[in-house]
C-alpha cells in the first residue's frame, strides 16, 4: 500500500472570484486575490492511499462516505494528476490501482468558510504526493476541483490570474507576497451561523453570469483596477488602502448576488450589523483599522493589525454579547500563514 497525508490551509479572498466563463474547466471572468490563513486554526487534512486490494475509489469527508467516482470534479483532478505521473514516467504503483481517501475539515463545511478551497487544495496536493508529481504546477489542477482552491496552494498573498486561453493552462494562481512580508496582519473570523448555505457558490455564480447586469461592469472595469491597487497596498503595507478595497469588493460581490435574478442573499441581519460595527469602529478611532469581508455566507472575516486585536475583540464582545439576539458564536485570531504541507 502507498499512503500520503497532507494539510491545506483556508484562504479568504480580498478581491472575490465570482462568475465563470467555462463551467467545466472552471475558468473565471475576473482575477481574484486572497490571504492564506494559518493551518493551526482552520485547515483540511487528507490522507490518500492506493492498494491493489481496493475495489473502487472511495472518499470519506468528516467521517461520512461521499461520492468520488460520481463526482466529475474530483475525478478530473485525479485524472490530471495521473496524466502528469504517466508523462513523467514516475509511477510508483500501477495506474489502475484504486484509492481510499479520508478528509477532515476542522471548521464548518459549506458555511461560506472556504471549506471547498482547503478541501480540493488538500486533495490535489495529497494525490500529487501519492503519484510523485508534487513539484509540478498544481494550481491549474486544484482550480478544476473548486476555483478558489488554486489559491490555497501558496501561503501569504495569492493572486489567481484568470488567464486568456480556452484550455485554462494560463488560469493559475501565483504568489504576490509571502506571509513573512506582512506578519502583523491578522484575521478574525466571526461565526454568525454555521448552517449550510442556501445557494451553493457554483449555482450562485452561474445564475449571476446569466442574469446580473452589474457583473459585467465589475469583471471588466472594477476588478482590474482594484487588483492593481491592492497589490500596490500590499507591497507598501498600506493597511487603510487594503481595508477600503477589501470592504468595497465584498460589498460589490454581495450587490451582484442581489442583482442576480432571483436574488441570492448570503448575508443576514447579524452580518449587516457587523458591517455597521466596523464602520462605526473606524470612525470612532479616527482611522481605518478594521476591514470586513463576507464570502457566500453570513460569517464575517475581519482584517486588522496585530496591535489592534485586543481592542477590537473587546469592542466586538461589547457590541455582540453572547446572550444577545445578535450574537456571534465564536471569534478567532488567526495570523496569516505559510505554505501547504
Ligand atoms: O471556489 P468556490 O466555487 O467555492 O467559490 C468561492 C467564491 C467566494 O468564496 C465567494 C469568493 C472567493 O474568491 O473565494
């Protein structure tokens, strides 16, 4: 038997990916940019094993069997890794051998907390190790599992370039800056509700591309400008600029979800209260010290500098006490972190 185990981090986008130009290859309509979080707090852990005695591919996610052979995205990732191994003539075991895969997330699955990003990055990385091709370009393969997964293969700040080709070979993620570049940048996750989300990101972005007028404007005009500006802010450690762009982009992404017909509503009342809280906090301290961003769910991800973590946590506990109607379930301080391993 051959066996490999990997851990992959979650990434949270500052500039959101929303909308595909090719559903099958998962080619996006805009670039996106994210921060990779520390694996200590939130990660996926995947073990992949190959043996001559296995009768079929089987996968367990958080202890439950999930379809693998019937999952076209998972099978596509496996086929791509196998092809790399065949091309490199690096087979450690016969290609026909079936796999058993066990994966776990240490955070709520499918609650808008980027579980699929860490999950597919981990799957691809574990398979790449199993087949001996871990040094190859893997982001274009992880992208075909879940778009945002391609960004979880690097630590620090990562940009997914949408690419121009039809075959997706140039739709890859590349590092913008390593985590050491801005070590005092921290992230707080406010878990508002860990129930499963209403409309999957796949369905939500498909509907948006079909029905939203705003999405074209965002992809063509807003994202290119914002991406250039945020890369500049990262290079200069300009937190206020990074924060403003991040908040504007989150707001625009949710505006597009609402411009979808029928609309997709991902944020709830507590999410909106967090938005208000962040703007009120920044106004009270007289500078932009805190930024929010929301993925396809109600939970908030707040960016701030390490020196402000305790004052922000105190303000959050004061505004969202545990016994209140608008409470947040838990809060974590997560430094940005290093590469997959
Ligand atoms: O990779 P997916 O299909 O889970 O889509 C992720 C979409 C967002 O999380 C909302 C934005 C992003 O860029 O991560």
